[in-house]
């Protein structure tokens, strides 16, 4: 075992997922050494004592594989200045670092640790900056201790950093008292990681805390798959099978959890459902609030809706079908309306004309959608401001709640929510709590698209309950209804075979390229995105308006492989940041993977990387004119977006969409999945795959059932309030 002390000169590679790092270290003897191993986020200028073994890498030569490390504070004035200049301590940059060292010399680090108030003697450090420096220095010391502790339990350094960020100086206490707490509180840490720590800390396999944590893990996993509850019997079987515990022990833990209201167990028609209280309450509240609003009396308008509609049709030169006129009449005469229909059936036209009528009546209208892209599209189509639902409800990241609620409701006469199929149960609960009794609510969506990513099947359940007014648009109204995209979308929905353009037709908006060989299909997709589509539509190859949407993540034409290869082809610059098996480069298209309320960016938002700070592993991403900074431990929140899954593309539209459909995707070849992907395209859709896969996707209409009781609750509340 070799022991080396030295200063980090350059960080060559770092993976935020695993902490695996490659960096050069200048030893105390003046020798430059390449170090490899798992480390916390490091910065140039840090001093480490490393224990490891020499190895000879055939490509990179002699390097030291670290097995243990200890952070050491530098002792020389030059070393201290370099350490502080590294950017590791927020609030101290190169200029301030030099001034601090000039003022305190070799006592600098002692001042930082024990007498930080003296830093105000340094030019440029006032009371506010002093607070920032003290906080950053304390965090620097504490997170190192925690990381060294967790290293003994094989917890990655990136997760250790996030545990500290979440709990602060209480991290040690929480981990020792109940290591399972981390999987409840921190995104990205699951039961298995917490269980490994718990087992190494000596917890019994049949410990009630372990069983309780696994029950919560199963319930949480179910909500991530769209379910609102889990059947009681399924929970029992899973705990016995996966934890190796007796049925009676699990029953006892469930009974204890129910007694303490950790879970809600509801029996209906012989089936016991186990809910997390949050989702039970949400389901009950959504049903009650929606029915109460729907049953509230409507004030008769002062003007004639029919006459105003005729005026608006004449002024806008838009002629509506009888079904569309009915939709507008219902929106004005009912407190709650669900408007559903496929592409080209005029949903957006109805919203636009409804807005024109309300303008004439001097009634106020709010427009909202679940995603930023959907809200932007709604604003462009109507010429009026539209917001994401989170922004409409004024999400407060400090409290984790919305500023708009039953105590401070939304202000306006009408609220229209577009792309409503994407709204999940908790968001619907928050929305309805903020809708006052005088407001009309119009929910617009396509019932045949995929349901929300989050728990629930809200649009379907509301329609199936038959407790609120529903208008189904089934006639293609769009001017370009001759286009094959719209026609084929409706044919897919009806389970019919597709229409194809005549051979040699270069002006069609829809093409199918038959290719059995997956390798050749992959090459065709690369060619389409890099050359053929940009030439046809006059778009740059890196345009966010050209999107590959794949049903699967794995395989040659899956999301993961396509992202890597499209990045190489469309953004070939070697400059970038290596993060394990992936790489991020300036100009890359990237997608946000989870709601981050502090950054005001949400799951599915797409941006472009505009700058990378390689020294500190920071990435700067432009989301529609707002540039956000991602620190090294936040980089797992973004991924490449040259290719997306169908769920991730939901709610967005693109000028051109390429869809791989191979028989290898068999498990994901479903009608609503294919229909959703197809309806993302505006000007051009190209399918690359086989006729067999296409046939399977169109014919497979077996619904993926979600555990939800909202429909039943709506019916019960409907009976109560009639």
C-alpha cells in the first residue's frame, strides 16, 4: 500500500453518479501522479492524503488506485491561497483568497475554522459575504466527515453529498437513528441503498423499521408507476418474498402503521386498498371539490351567448361545427366542462373563440397547461398569456406548497387548462383548492393519449364517472385535414391501418420507411436527423423542433443509444464534461428529469447547454431565455434530449418527429403510446421500422390499468350533492 500526500492539479474525469474520479496530484516531493478511485466532488487546489496501490493502465500508464483518502488542509501560504482560490468555498474567489492570505498568512485556515468574524478586516468582505463564507466553510468540513463515514458502507460520494445537503449537521444523527429515513426524504436514494447501510449498522432483518420502510418503498414505487394505492394482499406477498419475514409480522406492522395513520386501509367490494395518506386525502378532496364546483349555480350572462358567438365567428372568419358551438355554449353555461378530442378537431380554436367572447363580455380568463412547452404553445395559439399550472398557483419552494389555495384563491371568471391528460392527482388537488366557487373550469385534453406520469388517471376517471359535462370532438376540423399525420392519428385511434403517400411524393407530411434490420434502421434515423429532415424543412440539425421519440430506452434504436450517437453526429465537438458513461457538451439539447421548484424548472422541460465550467463541474443551461446553473451534484437532474421516451415527449409538439418501431420494442408496442408519439408531430412524421411492429402497436389496445378509486368517489359525491 502506497501513501501519497499532495495537491490536486487537474480533474480529468468525474462521475456524479458513482463519484469515480481521475485527477492529477502534485505530491509533496514534486512528482505528478495520476489518481483513480471514488471520491466526493473535489476541486483543484485541495490537499489529500491518499492510500492506494499502483497499477499499470495499458492506455493511460502508471496510476495509483485509491482505496482510502483523508482531506488535509494545506500548510504553506501558496497552498492555502490555491486551495481557497479553487472555488470550493462559495463566496471566496481568487481575488478575495489572495487578500485573505495577505492579511492572515499561515493562520488563514485557523481563522476560518475558529475566528471567522476577523475576515471582515479583509477588503471586500462585509457582513453578508461573511455569513456566506462561514456557512460554506462549515459545510465543507461536515460533508467531508459524512462522506468518509458513508464510504465504509459503500455509499457513493454523490449521494453522501446530497444526504448532507438535505439534513445538514443532523445527517449523522438521522443515519444512526433510522437509516431508512433517507429513502423517504431524498430523491434518487431508494430502499436498497438505505437497507445496505442499515444492515451494516447492525439492524435485524425482521426489524419493524425495515418492514415499515419497505412498505413505504412499495407504495412510493407504485405511485411512480401511476397507481394511487396498492392492494393489501400484494403488499403482504411482496414483503414476505423480498424481506424473508413472516406474514403475521407484516400484518402487525401494517396494523401499527394504520393505527398511527402512516397508511390508510380502505375496504370496498371485498378489496382492501392501502394508501399513503397524502394520496387518499387527495383522491377524496378532488372528488368532493370537483362535484361541489360542478353543482354550483351558474349566473345567467347579461348578453346572448348565441348572438355574441355569431359576431365573433364573423369577425374572426372562423366557421364552427355544431359540436364546437355546443362546446362553447356548455363552457359558458356549466361550471365545469371537459372538452376532449384528437388532433385537428378544433380544441384550440374553441379556446380562442371562448377567449374572444369573454373579452367582449369583459370577463377575465386564465389559461394554463402542465408543462412550459404546452403553455407556450397555448399562448401562441390564443395570443394571450398562458402559464404552467405551477406558476399559476405560485409555487413556493421554501414551504413546498402553493401560495394560491382555498385561503387565497385564483382571481378570474374562467380557467382553461390545456393538455389536461398530463395532470396527476396531487396537482389536480392543488388546482381545485385554488378554484373559487364563482369560477368556470374548462378542462381540455385528449382522452386517448397516455395518462399522466404521476399517480392517477384523472381525465379518464372524470369522463367515466359521468358526473360532469363532457363534450367529445370527433370531427377533423383543422384546415390542413388533408395531411396524413392527422388522418393517421385518428385511424390509429380507431384501430385501422395507416394511409401512405404515393411513391415518390416529396410533399407529404407522413412517411413510413420499412426496415427489418435494426442496425440499418439506426443508420436511417441518424441520416434523417442530420441531413434529410433539416434539408426538407429548412431547420438546423440541432434544432429543438426535430425530435426522435422512441418507445424503449434500450437497444440500438432506444433512447439511450440514440442520444449518445446523435450527440456524436450533431454536436461532434470534443469539448465537454465526462460524467461516467455519458458526456455533456456546449450546444447539447438536454431535458430536466424532475420537478425542481427552487430553479423553477420542471420534469420534461427542454433546454440547451450554453456554457460548461470544467474546473468546478458546473453546467449552464438555457431554458427559453433563462440560464440555470447545475452544480456537480445536480447533474443527474438533466439528460440528453436528442431522443426522448414517449412519456417525456408528452405535452410537447415538434415540427418533425422520427419514431422507431421495431419488433424488439414488443413490450411497449401499444396503441395509446404510438398515438401519443404520432400526435407530437406538426409538419412531418417519419416512422422507421417494420410493418409487423406497426400492426402490433395499432392493434394492441389493452389498457394498462391503474389502481385508482377516483371514479367511484366522484359517483358517491355526485349522489350526495344531488
